[in-house]
C-alpha cells in the first residue's frame, strides 16, 4: 500500500524514523510520499526520500505562502528535477486559519500550478474553507496539469462532486475514521472511482480514531494507514485487499512510481 501523504520531516519523527518506516513496511505500507510543505521542508523531504528509497513532493503549503520570494520557484524547480521528487505541492488555499494573507496564498498557489504544468508533474493540493476560490483558480489551470490530487479530502458532497468534475484524484485520510466529524465521508467515499481513489495518513496528524488502543501521545504514523484502508473498504462494501490493490495501482500510476 502507498501512503501518499506523510509529514516525515516533522520533528516528531526525528528520533525513530527508521522504526517508523520498518513498522510501516511490516504493515504492508512499503512506499510513502513525504510531503513538502515549505522550501526547507521540501529540501529535507527530497533528501530523506533519497536516503530511505522513498518519494517526496516539493512545494509550499498555503500557511507558508508568506515566506515565498523570488527564489522559491527556482528552488522548487531544482528539487523537482530529482528522480524521487514525484509531485509539486502541497500547495493550495487555507482560509480556515489564514496563516498567510489570502492574496499571497492565491499568488503562490497559481505559481505552483504553473510550475507543475511546465514540468508536467502531478500536483498535490490542499484546500480548507476556500472551496470557491480554489475551484475558480484551479479551473483556469486544470487543462494544463498532468494530474491533481486533493489531499486529505474532508469537505461536503457538493464540493466532492465539483472536484470529481475537475477530474481530480482524491486522498482520504483517517478523517473518515473520526466519529465526531468524518461520518459523512463514509457515504461520500462511494462517489470516488477506483481509478481516482488514494489513501494517506497525513501523519503525524490525524491518527485514525478507530484504533484501539490509541497511539501513545496521539502520534499518527504510516503503519496506521491500514485503519484508513479498512474503514474505506467497509464504507464501499469491498474487502480491504481490494482497497489496497486499487489504491496502490492508482497511486503508482498518478505519481509514476
Ligand atoms: Zn494539507
């Protein structure tokens, strides 16, 4: 199984990274895509991907858009030329927390979409509380993009339909295992075709709340992707093996792994 989004450069993994990857492999999660969220984190993710024979994205999260400057796109271009850097992102819009001013988020979202189109790499997208602007911007670039995944999808059914209309891939996290706020996904996940569905942990965040006992300190890790796989399988009325099989094929094709 492929975990398409894991923040392995987060300091919460600094002490036991090899153990985390070994436990993931033991659980059948043999490939991970390490998310790049800033220029520095993307550099670290690319180095880690080389070191651990995994994969990475290169991009700047909307929270960090305010730190972008004239050198950002050049640096991302250079990182993206590495064999194990397989997508641009994560990039997008986050109007939930507004850690960067909205016009700044929009500017660097577009710049990264243009970069992904130019390099013909797929793009790894983040959207929170910004659906309308996000769709308006993405629609202008969609035809030029090789592929696009809306990662950690948590929105409404209508939002999901809009994304599927734009022919996006959809990443489902442990949000679907959350009995407090994710139950709508148990229905909506059925709308996503096998060839558009991927799964991810977004670790160390969002540990799957179906897990018993819960992980120490609440830290999520790629080995726990099996809980996402199982919940998605139950919701779609198929076996976990089927979900593992189709999401692996879809992710391998999407990222050209
Ligand atoms: Zn995200």
